[in-house]
């Protein structure tokens, strides 16, 4: 993962502004813009500290991430070249009819063409590849989820500040929740809010590698539950379960596309 200063430099080098497409639709719970941004989204660098007018302490610094949304079918390649091997081809919407998202890592100019290095929601976990300019629109987010498996806690950060800490249930022994760096790739409202997934599921770009035979390859989600008494335990197949009231708070703080760090 790039450090803050490196990501700022590469994104500043492009200075590209694109218009986010039509409002996201479907049964998913959608919040496509970060921090109340307007319809025109700019590839934004990390906010850098600047001296105050009185010469006092510099303004605080925090991470800001760029999210790509597919404007047309996407080809993700192993290198920033039209001749490079293809990692995956993606449509404009997921199998759950949610807009296809990816999290931007960096930008590179090759022969006058901009290429975006992105994390994508495919196996193996933490897959990154390159997407040629023109296929993505962009918006930004300053939100991040951190999940501590050993403490069984989920923390939400926004503009670098802790917004809340919530208890969770995690994967059981033998089917542990996979650690790594991911992102929220879709928000889905289950058809039965009183069911096992509760009122909401935040799909993330992780997969349970020990359940490849499951539909979709065993995607991992952060979701509600109808078994509140299991929160705080290691009981799931790899998903992260939350109280329904808590996941509704989290979704208000975390736009789709925001990074998710899962650590032991």
C-alpha cells in the first residue's frame, strides 16, 4: 500500500477531473459520494499540513482515498500496457446489480496515457491490476474501517479521527476471517432483514480462501445478524457480524469504496 505522500504526488501529477455518472440505482443501499462532495469529483491528493495564519501549528493531515466506478466494461491488466496479460474483465455492475467499484492505489503515465493501479474484488485476496484511462469515473473518501480480530472489534475512522468502536463476531477456528487490505465493494439490503444477514451487508473485496466451492468463491462481508448473542465470538465462516443497530451507524460513516483493514 502506498504511503500518503507518494499517493499525493502521483495523483497530483494527473490533475484529472471527471464527472460521476448517474445516481446509483437498484436494491443496494447506495452512498456514492464521500463527505458530501458534489457531482463533479476530482482526483484529490491527501490534505497536507499548512501553517496557520498566526504561524501556529500546521493543519491536521489525514488520508483521502480515490474510488473508481466503472463507466463501461473494465479490463484489468497485469501491467500498464494494452498488450499485458488480462487479470479479469468486469462489467459495469456486480452479480448483485451494484455498480462495479475499485480502489485506486496509484497512477502512472505510459506513452502519454494514464493508467490506474487499482485493487479489485477478485481472487486471490488483495489483487491489484492496471486500468487504462477513460473507463472509470472517480470520487473520494476519507473513511476507513479497521477490524481487530483478536479483540473482536471494528473501528471506523473518518478524516483520521476515530468515529466509533463496535463489537463483532469473526471467523471460527479453521475458517478465520482473512487478514489483509480490502475495500467496501458493495452495500446490499437483504430481502429478509430478520434473517441471518440482518438489515444490511457491506460486501468487501475479500474471499474466504478455504471455501472456494461456495457461490461466488466465498465472498466475505460485514453484515448484521439475527443472533445478537453470538457477537463477540469466533463463530462465522469468515464474515464479520455486527448488531443491526451498529452496522446502520457504520454505513452512514463509510461510503462504498472505502478501505477495510483486517488485522490479527
